[in-house]
C-alpha cells in the first residue's frame, strides 16, 4: 500500500533543508484527480491512486483521502491533532523572505543586530522583537516558528520578485513536512495588483504583479463602461497569477462604503455606492476564488473586509487610535441600508473569510438601527471582532455567512476597543469563543496556552473575573479551539494545499512577469480616467507642433514634488513635444496634483485634512473627538498656492492649463479647479494613461465612484464633535440632511460645483 515512503531521518531532513525545495519537488499524477507534490512527506498508493500520507502512518485515513469532502477531512484531522498543533493554526503574524535590505525604515536583520538566513538564503531566521505597529511580540526565526511552535499562517509584507517569492513559499512547505502531521503553510498578503503609494498594512507592494489602477479606479472604469466584466477580468488575473506563485489567500477586498470623506482607508474601497460595490463583488468573488460555490483547487481565498462596514467613521477618525474607536450611525437604518450591502456576494458565494473591523458600535451617538431580521440590533460596545451579536447573530445567522472569521491585525493588543479590562490571554479566549477563527498579527501561542490553563488551574481563585464577563467567556476550551481549527483546515483542504502545496518558480515568472495581464491592466488605467472639466474643448490636444509644454507635480512635500516633477518631465519628453522650464512661455501647462493627508499609522492632531492646501491652520482635536482651541498646520499638496500664479501667467500668454488630480480621498478641489481649463481625475492611475487622454489616443469614459465635498462648511464639526453632514451616508445622499439654507438653486449643498456648473458627484464624468 505504501509507495515511495521517504527517509525522514533527521540527518536526511537537514540535508534537504540545505537545498531549495523548488529543486527537490516530486510529482505524482492521478488520472482524473489532483497531482500530489512532495519533497519528503511520504505518499500512499491505494485503489490505483496516490495520496499524501499526512501523518506519516502509512495508513490511508479519512483526512488523507482527496475523494472525501474538505469539511469531513478537516474534522477528522483536527480530531487527531495535539493542542500544540491546534494553537499553531489560530494565529497569523508577519514573516518575510530573508533580505539584506531594510523595510519600513527598519534595518535588515533581527532585533539583536544580526542578520541570519537559512542555508538557502530564503528563510529569515532572525529573532524579531517589537517590530510591528500592531503589537509587541518576540518572534522566533522561521524554522523555529514552523517546526517548534507549529505556526502555519503568515503575512507577507515585502515585495519579492516572482521566482524568489515561489522559492520562499516552497521552502516554507518543506519545513511543514514530517512535523507530526503535514499541515501546509498558508501565506496571506494584502492586495498586490493595484498601483499606489506604499503603506504598511494596506498597500505594501506594487509593480511586481500586473498592476491595475487603485480599486476606486477599477470602480470608475466599471461605472463608466457600465461593465462589471472589468471586475471579473481583474479577479481572473489575480487567481491565475497568485495560484501560479503559490499565494493562496489575500486580505482583500474592501466592501466598505465610503461615507465620511476623512477616512484614510478610502483609497482601498470601490467607492460610495453600495449597489455598485455589490455588483463588482458579484463578479470579483467567484473570479478570484474559482467558483460561485467557494474556493477551488486553483483558486485564491478572499478575506473580505471590514464587517459590518468600516466607512461609518466618526468624522473620519481611524480606529487604530482612541478617537476612532466608535462606528457612528447618525441616520436611521444606515447599517443595513448602506454599510452591509457590499458583503452580500461574500456570503452568497462563500468567500473564505470575513474580517471584522476594530471599531465598536455607539448607541449613544446613533439613530435606531435594525438588523436584517427587522429587529433593533444589540448594541454591545466592544470591537466587532469580540462582538457576539455582530459576528454570530448579524453576520452568520441573519446574513447567512458560512466561512470563517479572520480578525484584523492587533486586536489582542493595541486595538482592543471595549475590552481594555482584559489581558492578552482573556482577549484571545473571548475572540475565539465569540467566533474568531484566525487572529491576525499576533504570536499569541503562550497566551492561548495560559487562557486554556486558567479554566482549571485556580487562577481566578486569586484574580477577579473582569466585570461583565463569565469564566467561560475569558478562558479557552478545546471545543472552541477545535472548531476554529476545523474551519481554517477546511479552507486548506478545499484549496488542494494538502495535495499540491508546491509551485514551479518558472511557471510563476511566466504567469506574472510575462503575462498579457499587463496590457489588460493598462487598458483599465485608461478607462479609469474621469474628465471633470473641459472648458472651450481644451482637450484633446491634437496640435503639438510648435507648442511649448510645461509640467509640474504637486505632492505632499516639496522634496517629493521636486522628484516627481523631474520624473514627469522625463516621461512627457517621450511624447515628442517641446518642453519649457518657464511656464510663462507655455502654450500648455500640465499641473498634476497627488495629495496626501496625514500618515496612516501616526494619528494627526485633528481631523484628516481633505482640502488641497499648504500649511493650512486647523483645529486640534481631543482623544474624545472634540475640537480644541489649539491649532496646527496641515499640508496635503506642497506649493498648491502656486497653481493660481502659474495659471495667470499661462493665460496671459494665451495658453491653456490642464490639471490632473489623483483621488485617494474625496479632495476638495477649490484650490485647483478654478485655475484649470481642463481637469482630469485618476485613482492611482498611470501617468501614461492621462497622456493617452490628453493627446487624443483614448477618449475618456470613467465616472466618479465618489462625491467630492464642496468645502469645509459641508463637513464642519461642532464643539460636541458632531458633523453637519452625516458620517454614515455616502456623498450622494448627504444633501437630504443638510440645512436648506446651504442648498443652491438645484437643491444641492454637499458636492463641489465647478466654474462650468458641473457637480463632482457620484456618477459624473464628461466625454469628448
């Protein structure tokens, strides 16, 4: 029965570890069944078929048999696993390939100043301590984490090339072989197929995988072309590329509805309209995962975020900080009418998992909200990952979600809103008991052991049980632990990771670097461009002969602006036009503005600024979210005041001004639009796509997926911290709740109106 059993002697294993796993992969083909790939894990032959010998027993067991459904296999395997093995399944933490380059301002290597790899140069064996903004843990090297602590889930934060990525992923799987039972390593990562600035924890890689515009750009293209097939093509590309590389799970995508315009995570959404978001996810979820029934063996599992919708921010405050700990619903029933709608396809098409947000619901600051069952929601003031009602009742019972719950990063530590009275062990227990199956960015194995021990060791005989909790809620039992493990194992079985965890690095390069998806992505960049203004038919520019062109970029800092301008000049020169350094002589001045507000992981002193401004004096805010008498300065676009000066000089010369605005947040364009003859909007859109529109190679089709606010007045926050426009409503719906005296002759108050009379609101976009 046993075929090709391999020597698992320690000396043999060490020899295997010294070589790249990619060079040692053995493949067993099953006719009308999956390929079995292995390096040192034995296989079994039965009924003329080959199976992975998961526990090395030589006996074909239920969990070995790929003919059995994934859930049954998962239950059978979990039943045999030790507590130590199970605990290694419920945590996921960052771990990257070995590198000699620093990351996020931190030098390469470990906390002890050394920089250690395994013999292949692929595995980072450094001890890392307090390196995450989410929490402070001491992390062992990769081999110890997998072999000794049985960790089987990691987050990739760096951006290796396809060949090295696949080599590294294969090396992780080799470490997991012959470790009591072979349980494959799942590496998840944030999305890698959109353009954008580097932001840790949100957008950590760009340019290696075929690169689409930002997700709002995809939404602009879908809306403009009235074609959700764009989202399907995007998803199919992700599935093909990621599967070829060996990446089988993504922390993506955001089904959140943009409502308050000052939320820093807006750029990762698909805009403000829940119907549009739902229609995109109708195509995206099955395209990435492989089917409408859930993940397939060539699919990529999705973690849809952030339940029950992170957009309902109180004045934009982010829940990484105290002032952003509340979700506020000022409008009756906005929770179900707007914020949960985008999650429908994740439920219907069995997304692998859903990620709850950090925040907690505020009954005191909200209007009445009902669940899908029509009954008033249970306002439990704890973070959504700890919230029994929001997970087990609203999401699972009422909406019908069948997948597992993957927490956001740091809930056990820095972002444990509403559970501040609990220590790490108690938070782990509460989260798992209330439905969380995988805890993100936590190396909490020892704390979980403590949570289990406290159930019976008399700990609470000498320590008080925190008020409002029972012993059963804050200690961890085997039943809850096993349930969580079964759910994540089911996903790995469904993905075929037990049978075929290895990938060919050459195939990875072919699917990613040499893919025709690059051309498909470029076309969506063009489709994402929105023509907001075109006074006197400034665009397209058809006659360039004898014309002088001036170009300048405006970023958040003067230094970044200078570097960007140099790059823009270089790129524009390729258009075979004549450049000038003197804007007063220009026939056309192209002014490209890419603002940025604040820093995601260090809170601003006040509200996140969305005006295009340089050293604007604004109010400080308290941690309770109320304005203070003190002030500070904010800059979103350094030197933006020069736009008026440049415009006046160009117009004095009889020239035209063409502006572009990169929309990552709903910027107020009052310091740009009035001085432009034409204005284009993009969403982390390639510069070359703007040029294609400007120089008449592509007619603009994009439409706005969000509404741009008119001015500070329509988002003003009073002394009690209450915004004049409801934080929980998308821009297109805010006018209904604004004072009549603020509205114009068309009954509009919120959206920006340009000098041509156009409103920069959801669905707007000109053509030529």
